[in-house]
């Protein structure tokens, strides 16, 4: 497995935490496109993604930071104080468990889950640093190249349901015309395979454009 694929995988601690927390959650079914805020009217929220896929967006500029397929957890970092005021969008119909951060904190204390929580958070911060945080000042092509690799490592059902152009622009805020031009050039050059705007395969992406 490549480093990118390892970074793309979900936290290996998520399922163990979900098993402990699920009995205390309010379960609900979300529709595709539904928004889940990590901060609601002054209260921090925790979401257990039991079935389905969600995308995490940064509230300040609506940039998509990452996607996550079940099992996954969001909101643990806000247990003591609200550090992240971002939001989730359901990529497809999802089954989720909902807990307030206050209730979550009490359960973690009662069941002695701090070790699992800390390992989960360290894993997620490492993934954030390695896959989301910018390294230097990349060119438009370098950003598109990185996002194509990440898109190729997404779950196949999600990848085939989203246009490559939309995925890239949600995560980079590059112009539509610029993204479409580079994608067209890569397709014409035989570097990627696309159908109806969906990425099917990466043959070999050149290091420079």
C-alpha cells in the first residue's frame, strides 16, 4: 500500500470507539446532501458515521478538507473546548449517531477511553497534516495532480458519483476553466481516463505540466 493510500484510510481506532459510544447515541438517517454542523447554538456535537460517506468542509471558506467512509467519528477534538467549527455534508444516505460533546466527555471519563481518543486524534491530525495542509506554494497543476491522486483513492461508488472538476474545485477553489483545461489536456495526453467528467483511472501523471 502506498503512503497516499495509507493516509487516505480511516482511523484504525474509530470502530473501537464507536462500539463503546453507540449505545449512548441518538440514531438517525440522513439524506444525501444533508449538512451536519460540529457546533450548534453554542453546543459542540459529535457524530458517529455508522453507514455511508461524509465530506468535511471548513466553514471559513467552504473548502472540502476530506471525505470519510464509515466507520468514522467527528467532533472528538471539541470535547473540552470548541476548536473546530466546521461542518459535514452527507455524500450519500447515511446512518449516524449523535452525541453532544458534553455527554461524550462524561462517557469517555466514565469508561476510561482517553487512551483510544488520544490515539484517534493523533492519527487524524497526522492525516490532516500530510494530506490537507499545503506544502510550499504549489502551482495549479500540482494541486490538481494531488487531488486526482486523492480522488482515485476514494471509495469507488463516491468517485463515480462526483465529477473530477467538482471534487478538485471544492478542495482547492481553483477556477473552473483552469481545472477543465488541465483535465482535458491530461485526458488528451493519455495520462488519465475519464467518462462524462468522472475519473475512471490514472495511467501516469507527469510531475510537471
